[in-house]
C-alpha cells in the first residue's frame, strides 16, 4: 500500500499507470552494477520514480576525471567511495526507498550473492569481462539484464530477457579491446535514460522493450538506429535455456 | 557492382556514415574491407587484427543480417548489398 506522502510524490506518474503500477515499482529490487557515467543517471531516475530497493555496486572511489559525466559525484566527493557518494545524493532525492550500497568488485565469487534475489540487473559497467559475468548470472538466475555502453558521442543499449532474447554473448561474442575511452557526459546521460526507461517498462509490464533490438545512438548526428539481433543457437551462455 | 557500406561509431568517424563503392563481381566481404583499408590506415588498424584477419569484436551485417564464422570473410557480396560495420563500444 502507498501512504499519503507517496501518493503525492508520485501523483504525476500514477496518472500514467495507476497505484497498482506504483506498487510494482515499490516492490522491485534493482541491481545497478556500476555507478559511473551510466549508473549515475540510471540510479537517479529509478530513485525519483520510486523503485523500492536499489542495490548499487561499485568498487571505485571518485576521481577528478569522473566529474565531467558522473553526475552524482561532486567536487567535494573526490577520494570518497562512489557508492557512498551516490548513496548520499540518492537518499536526499527520495528518502522513502531503500538504497543499499556495496563497495565490492563484481567477480565470480561475489556476483551470485549480489544478484540472485534481484528482479532486474542494470549493466552500467565500463568493461566487457564484468559485463559477460553479469550476463552469465542473468542467464543462470533468469533475471533480465539491461545493457548499455558508450564511447565518445556513441552509445548502444539493449534489453536481454534470458531464454527469450539474444544474450550479450550472442550479440557480442568477442569483447572490443580495452582502452581509456573518450566520452562527453551527455552520451551516458542519453544511454542511461534509455536503460532506466526500459527498466521501468519491464517492471510495469507496459510498452515494447528493446528485445532482440540493439539501439545505437549517434550523438554527433542525433540519430538513433535499431539493429536487429537474434539468439545464437550455439551460444555458450544461453543456448541451453529453453524459450 | 555497387555495394553500400554503412559504418557506425568509430568506423563512421573514419570513412563517413554511408559510402557506395564499386567492386568487381564476386568480391567477398574481406575484399570489400581490404578495399576500404587501402584508402585509410586508420580504418585498417580499427578493422583488422595484427594477423590481418577481421578483428573478432567487429560486428558485420549484410542487408541487416548478422554474418558470423567464416562468412565474415568469405561471403560474396551482390550488387546492391548493404554491408554494415559496427564496432561495439565498451565504456560506461
């Protein structure tokens, strides 16, 4: 049940999807893997929307080079754990939800405990090895994975429903080479917004998700294009999962 | 024959978003990519690995359909085809 303050806070979106929809958001647990360029906008908007339980995972501390894009981290936070910095701001935006933070590295050992009770996983990472691990966990536990990645003015985003859609390994069997990537803050802003929008639609059960569609953002030309993708019958990660 | 090359992200920065190239009949995907490389060292470095094969992370599509395995190099292009080249991005 929503209390009077919650009904007031969310009144403009309850107009869209009713109290039932808001209660769906309130009862959801969302894991946000990484609270950098993508994780900051994703966490901000899911917090404001009233997703009841956010688990924010990041092992880094805030550096000055983060500040052009990681909008929850401010100049005063340099040297502070990103989870602590983000948690402080998110709790100030919405004190009515649970913001759980975990300053840990996502690896084979920690991942199951961090992820298995989640309704949704948001991939806001900056490297493919951890993304592939999240994908493996998503396939193992049957949890949707909302993928986003950026470089420069370019971004890509897709929604992975294990057993139904192409998984990350079907779409990108091989990781691109590691690099210190150039980026302008608006790019993860755009892609993070689309990821958050996908999460909300999934939790509400409304609209059409980016299933088997890779959305590609060209910020220099302000063009969004869709690339159709499909499951790889020989995929090492998801081919064993039946539809 | 004429083949349209549709480039995304970094490839687009190097060769432009859409190009139409004249190729000999029977040209393979590899042949088309080598043709593009001939005009740009930067493209060659982004598209090929040190062994001279198409870099494994580069996504290739013909007429919107993903190609994989040995087709990535050997599939023969047809007049009017669109070859799309997409490099996944990794940042977050």
